[in-house]
């Protein structure tokens, strides 16, 4: 270990972090200053990476779960040689800067996931570690380990308090993710003051109960940190928690250990005094010690040599395993198509719940996409998302493609995102639509990052019936549709369900929600011969009339069947449109929208949920056929009658 290089790098991290926050007049200097030695040791002595190729497949991953301490990551990435300049650090938190307030995936070189919501990064790290086990099991041979890396994450007291961290940690311990190492910055400070005002549990015992190896050390002893990492790596059967006793704002002249360093600049006078304490030029902003520069030049040479050796090993592996190499290329392809998948076939008049149609479709997708993994939050038989005959992922079977996430919806969402972020896998998670509330943070983050995670939500309306209002989603579809860049698909029959799954897999820069029914729906004829193409634009014509219609019914999901029943026998000329993705349709060009819903024609919309969003299409508020209250417990048909949501009720609306 180059102790002088580590110490110079730690000093530089402290200087860069406090100066960047001061220049921005916004940010969190305390956490970076308190973890400077850890970052220097990780990037200087521990981690396998290549700053010349930040997407290198076999690099170690690093997740800053405590994303508010982003200047820690930006500072060390700058020193390590990633595409983050000193000017980028000087533009911290400025509009369009490469150094935003919290780390953002795809935006900043070397950032492996978007973090900020506390605890979420831990669940992402768990997903990344899962992905490593799957890829290693699939592609490594006795001669060559081309997948052999670790996932490191850093969290703070706030992350430890969040429920999502507990969910993910419990899953990780159960699954024996031995290549996952989590550092806990235990400085006992949060925004409001010392943690003992709200937090007094024994974290070590909790993680031991989860099945983790727990180690303890000093955050400011580089040699000890390195020793602890080696102990963590030596335990191949358990993830490791390394608790580092530290001090927030370490090195600050008078504010060291104060919660005032958590989320505010130190101030000009404190910074001058701190520079003097650190032994660096008092009047020099954004100081980087020459010894740190020299140290990381050597580190970069080692990193590049390691990546070059891996490339040689990979080439040897590829030459000796041409079949595996072809699969590798397929697994890591940017674009996927399931147009040739053997999707299930239906006859007009078939009656099947879209969750059951989804079961057939997801298994067809799994047959066509061998790197497609996922599972449910203990609802596989109800969600019908089990991949038949493909085994269960476990410590004993890393090739199993079915995941038992347990009743951990929030954690499941973060783990799925981590699996996708890692690369090489496509992943899904499933639960009831009403529990999308528990998953909103990972849903939002997947949309923000633009990654193709898939979320299956079944039991999508009041037709859940007897389980009552706690399980009958009313506002959920609307709440999902307002998340930017989230594709929300609600297929109306078995045939549409096939296309919905194809759309989900073919997406490359957005996550997808597929909302499916519990009750049976009739497979209906489609007036639009090109409906599969137009469904990919969000909507198509299901049933048409001669000439210009008197009325268009724009329905979605199970309400397309309802609309067909309501229109039966009407003397009006009615066109029925299936809106499979409302936002997608509304964002099409004007000519397409008007080819589906003509300008000036009365439009009635129908969905078994709140009206929000449908005012974009409906002619008036009276033409939005919806449910603006919570449901009731009872047989589905009786609940619908009670709520005034039947074909007869819709007929009354269209005939007036």
C-alpha cells in the first residue's frame, strides 16, 4: 500500500469536496470529508476498473447509496482518471454540469446508478451482485473466469434507517451474495442532530441476523480498511457489512463532528482554517496534492494493464468457446426483439384473464430471451409470472431464472433495477397493482435512468372483488402514468397481452409497467388490420362504423370488453378504440391521433379507475366514465353494480 499516496488523495478529496460545495453554495461536505480515506483505498488499492472504459463488463461496481455525498464520488473519479475535469468539479450542482447534486446514471462517467433516495442504492447493489453470480455461472469455464468482480456500496446512518435497505439486505443474506461488500459510515449524525434522537438499534446484530459477515474498523486507518476488505472477500458465502466508525466533516477546523457539516457549506472562514489544519495552501481553491496525482498515475497504469489482461483472457475464452461467445453477444446486445417468439395464439371469443394470458406470454418471452430473469413478491401463482421449468435462483442454483423476492416489494424494485443496470440481463418484478404504492421510488428511478426494467402488476381494478378496497386499485394507473418516461401498458385481451410483452422487451430506454386483469376477458375481433403496429403507437380501432362516427368510446384494458357490450344494439354510429398506452398515444403526431379519434367527434372514455388524465380525450367531464371513490368488498359483478360501473351504466352515458 502506498500510504503517502492514500493520505494525499484523502486530503485532496476533502479539499475538493468542501470547495465545490462552497462554490455552489449548496451541498453536503460532511460525508465526503468523513469518507475520504475509504474512497482513496477503494479506488487506489482495492477496486478493479478502467477509467478509459467505464463500461468494462468485468469492472467492480461502486454504489454511493448515500448519494447526497456526491462530491466524494466526483472527487475520487476525477483523481482516478474518469472523464470528470477540475472544471466539472468547479461547476458542481450547476445546470447542465457533469456533477449534479446527486449521482446520475448515464450522465456522469463512472457512475453506476442514480442515487439520492436513501437506501435505494443498497438495493441496486444487491441486484448488481445477483447479476454477477448469474453471469459467472453461465459464462465462466475452468480455464477462464471472465466474470469475476465485486460490488461495493457505501451507506450512512440514513440508509440504515430506510426500510428498503432492510428488505434488500435480508434478501442478500438469504441468497449468500458473497461478492457484495457494504461499507457503513457510522458517524451517528443526521440532519436533525445525533442519531440517538431516533435510532438506537444494534445494526451489527441486525445484519448478523440477516446472514451477513459483520466487520468493524476505523474510517481513518487505510491499512485497516484494506485488511477488512480482504476479510470480506475471503467469505465467499456471505455478503459483508464493514462498519467504519467515523466522524462527519473530518478535518474541518471547528465543525468536525457537527451535524452542521451535513447539508451546508462550511463557510469561507472555516474553509481557510480547515486548509491550514490540513496543511494545504490557504488561498488555493480546488487543491489537489501532487502526490495524489502521481499516485493515481500509477494506479491507472495498473488498472489499464488489468483490463488489457482481461481482454486477452476473454479473446482466449471466446476462441475456445464459440457457442458461449455467441450467447454472450446475444445477452449483451443493446436491442432485443421477440417478434419471432412463439407467442400464444387465441381465437375470437376465447375467454381468458390477461394475467393468465400474461403467464403464457412471459413464458414465450423467456424461451426467446435466455437472459430474462425475475419473479414476484410472494405472488407468483397469483400474478402468474412463474417461468415454468426454469428453476429457482438460489445459493445452490445460480442458473435458476425464477426469483422469490419475498414480501419485499420496495426491495424487489431496487434489485430488479440493479440487475438491469449491471448489464447482460433483462429482469422483471411482479405484484398486485395496488402495491405499486410500495414500489414507486424504484419505478421512478428506473424511469429517470431510462433503463428497461419490467414491472408486472395484476389484479388491476375493482373486479378483484371480494378482497375489497384495500386490494382494489382506483388511483394507481393514473399515478403511474404521471411518471415521465414510464411506459404503462394495459392490454384488453390475450392478443394485446402478447404485444404488450413484446413492447416491454423491445424497449431500450424506458421501463415498462404491464397492468393485467384478474377476471376473464373475451378475445375480440380487431377492425384495424394493422392493429399490432398501431398498438405500439398507443391506440388502435377495435370496432368501426360506416362514415364518420357519432361517438368514439376510448377504453383501456378490461373496459374495452365493457365498451363492446355497451355499444351493442345502439342506434348511434360508434367507433371503439383500445387505448393501450395513453401517454404514448397522446404523443403521436396529429394525423395519426385524428385517424383514430376524428376531430370534432364526441369522445367517451372508460376506465375502472379515477378520471385523472382522461380529460385529455373526453369531450366533457360528463363523458369520462370512471370511478372516483374507493371500492367495496363483494362479488365482482355486485361491486360493479353498486359502483355504477357496468355495461348498462356505460350505455346510459353514450346514449344521452
